[in-house]
């Protein structure tokens, strides 16, 4: 049986009251497949239906719900619209039906091992589906998109959050405000899964003293379905309905309950749909409680004891750990954990103390917490970090759990993160790629050597494409800042100044990411006298765009946002520094496609990977970064700049001072002279040479297609083939 025949097709119930003319009825299929989110021609098709509505919703389901019959009559009679519709549907069907043999079909033509299941707490698929907070979710979304492109038999599992992650607004005093919308799932690109009788698929998860039900929804991502569990059901107790309401809820018990629903409920959802995964990929520790339900099923069906089932359950499990930061490794007070693990003592024929032991981080202190990373490492056969440096740090952190493993054999291996190229590459760059390589440019770029084509693009064409993407970013940023200034009650004269801020040539620096203090968003502002001299230069002006959210429980990070926001209002910086509120995938896409320099200043070695720099690099944006995360692998001396020398000082304040001095010197002595050195045509030739080097060298190695192929070759397929072998000791 070929891989394409094993791909999962899940029947779904129609919930949105969408009425379409027969001539364009395939728009329904297109709207409910997030393939449109990374296909510019599909997005343009939806925009052409109603430009204003698309700009408002950027969600095809919401768009189609608001088109009246008169509009359809006009559209169906338009040759231009119908021609565009036919081309998009042709491309969509060609992609979905496998008209072109995929990488997985070629690589593993005899695969009969079944489906690969991928569990994650969040998925960054598109701004219209707000079930992500930052890098982890975007990585999960890119992973699933690339699994679809490559043709893997793949299914994702997550939660469907009624309020998602918060929307951010910055008030006039710089305080971050948290807004939690109540999303109507019937207006989102998701649908309830149906069983063979046409009923909604609902699973039951045991909790202390009661059970909670979860409905299964499906977000179709190209060829890959993602199952999303929703607890906001009338059948549940009112106190349980909000379990899946907010992503990364602050309360520790509610977080544990969410993770129980994700893990245990996810296994049950797959079973209810007749999906028996051959491979389980646990992306970060949030979902590792799925192992409890898997052990229960193994013991019930095969009559095994607990220790035998425990030895078996990890044989076909891959686990990815992302961060050495304590807050990124979920753990719970043992008393709280015991309350929930007690539920599993009887079905697993063991004690809660024995289960706690599997999650013991073994740091030597009494009353050890129940650590999900430790539990995942002990119950998997392959574990990896998301960059070489991250894997080295994680290996040192957790090697003590496997004392019998030889020193030369890593416990945590590296598979460096990558980005889904069609999602993050600007339209202008995509057009250049297609011009050079043809319509199948994505398939051709699976070969790293094919990226050499970038050097054949003329300087004029590459610079024009970059400038076009930059202008779009500046228009977008101006609109956002005008909206913010007006809400704050700024004067008309101040509103007019916003327009001037985004006019004229200026080197534009972008910094956008989750605001955690170790990412040091304030490093660039640590010497204001020196910074003012840089940004206020009349000969070499600089513009700085900032964006990012701080978790509602992270007060220091929120105070940093306030500090930077208030600095942006100071006379010497206003008009040169702007904070763009409500960071999301759309804001991120605008920034990585349009700035000139991407700034990354984490405290080494706490950055896991940092894929935003990869997104910027393939767009010709030059990285200026600490040697942390993926950058030590990506930097080659000619495709960007390094802040500092990779050393780590004993005291943080010393390190901060050294890195800040290095950053300022790099800006003053290298970046600005290179950017503003122009030839007789006004082109920064040496800068463009670095842009080409950035695109070619980083694009060849840091795409999600490379990442997923590496997972497949090094983890998925070996574990599928050898799942009857022994677990790592």
C-alpha cells in the first residue's frame, strides 16, 4: 500500500451556513483547507470576492458567510474571476490528489507502517485560527504543512481554544492589556469530525470525581488533518467547560487538566476515528500524558503487567524538547500530580508513587515535582533538541536520567528547526523564485544545491523585490501606529507625524518575538546616548520596529514592554522607534519580509532555536544575532553579523554590557556603512551580495522540508520499523 493511500480522510459535518452558486461551489472545500494560507493565488481569489471583507476577516469562512446573491451573480459573470477560480481549484486538486509524486512516495515507496501522529499544545497555522502563542506553535504549524507537502501519512492532535491566546493592546501608559475574545467555531476554518453514523465524535477523559467530554474538530492542513479537542460542551459541568478556553492558562491545576485532555483525549480521539498510529511524536512535554492512556490500552488488550507495558510504550515514540529555561519544562507539585495520577493506579495496576517516579527529574532534593520532560524522556526511544547547541544543553541537563548510557552516545540528539518556505517567503520573492526555477520551484528547492540559483538573480530585481516588501511593511506599520495613537488620544499633529515616520529611506531593524526576559529585548536600549546617536543620524538614519507579547503571568516581561514603549515616546526616539502591538503571525510575516536587519539578542545559551531569523534570512533580511539557537549553524561570516564572540560571562550584567557594546559597534562600524554605500544606480551592491548569500546559504539548510525529512529518516521510519525492539536504557 503506497503512502498516499494511507493518508487520512476524516468526514466532517458542515456547520457554517454557506450558500454558493453551483459554478463556484468548490470554494467551500478550499475555505476549509488551510492550504489557502500558504498559496498567494488562493488568498488573492478570496480577496477578489470582497476586498473590504477579506481585509477585515482574512478568514475565508467568515468571508463566504457574508457574500450575498447579487455579489455572486456579478462574480460568476466575470471572466477574470472565473478564470482565477478555475486555476486555483486546478492547483488545489492537483496538490490534494497527488498528481505529482511526493518526496515520501519516492523515498519510502513500500511503506505500509501506517500513520504518524504528532501532538502539540499549540498550532500556528494562520492568524484566522488563534490557537498559538509563539514560536512553538508556529513550528508545529510549519511541521504539519511540510509533512503535507512531502506526502507523509500524518495527523496532528491539539486543543481548540475558545478564546485562544490573548489579543494584546498597549495603553497610553505602556501597560499591556490582555483581551480574550470568544471565538465562534462555526465561523472558523474548522469542522466537527463525524463518525460512521454521522454523529459528532466525542471522547471522554477521566478526571478526579468526574469525567469531561471533548468534541473533536478538524483543521485540514493540505493533506494533513489536525484533530482539535473542545471541552465547551453543554454536557460538561460548567466548571469544566472552560478547560480548553485559554491557551497557556495561568492556573497550575487547570494547566494540568488541559494537558490531561490533550494527551489522554487525543489518544481516544484517534481511536474513535479508527486511526492506529505507528509512530507518536510528542512535541514538548505538554502532551506526554498520552502515555498513560496508551499503557492502559496495551495492558487491557495484551494482558501485560505495568512494568512490561511501560517498557513497550516508548518503542515508537519520538520526543522533542525545546528549551532549557525552567518555565519551558512543565512540572507540577507532587501533591497536585498525585491527585490526577491516582486515577490511573487501578487501570495501570500500579501506584501513583510509581507513576510519580517516572516524572522525577532526579535533582536530589526531597519532594521532587512531577516533570513532564523527564516523563517524556523516560518513555520515548528518540529524543531531540531543536538546534545543535540546544541539544547539547538539553543533553547535559538530562543525561543523569540515563546513567548507563555511554558518554559518547547523546541522550538528546539535534534536529535543527526549519521554516515552511511558502508561508514565510514574500510574494515578490516567490515570483522571483518562480521566474528563475519555474512553477515547481518548491519541489526543486528540496535539493540544497538548487539554491545556487539565487546568485543568478540580478541586483536590480532582488533589490526591487525587497523594497516592495519593505514598503508593504511600512504601510502596514503606519496603519497600526495611527490606530494606536488615535486610541490613546494623541493630537492630529502627532497623527500626521506618524506618516512622516514611515517616509524616506532608513535602515529598518526588526525585533519581534515572545517577550521573555532572557531574550533581552532591551539590550539595544541599554545605552540611550549611543542609541540616539545612531538613530538620529541625518546621513545614515535608522528605524527600529518592535513587537511581541509577554505572558500574562510574566510581570518582568510586561514591565520591559512598558519601558520600551515609553522610550519610543521620548523626543529623541519618537519617530525612530515604534512598538507594534498585538504581535501575531501576520505581523511577524510583515516584519520578516520587510525589514533590512533582524535583531536577536538572547542570553546564551537559553535560545532553543529562534526560527524568526530563518524566516527573515530567506527574504534577504540580514541577521545580527548572538551566537545562540540556530545561528551558530547558520552564520558563515558572509551572510550576517555576530554579536559578541559566543563567550558566556560569569555574571549576567557583565555579559549584557559586553554584548551591548558589541551590538553598537557592529551597527556603527559594519552594518550602517555597508547599507548606505551605494553605486551610481543607487544600489547597495555589497549589501545585496550579502542578501544573496543569506538566502542561498540559509535557505538550503533551514527549511521545514529539510527538518521533516530529517525527522522521517532519523526518527519516524526507524521507530516504525523497529517498534518491536527494546527501549533506550
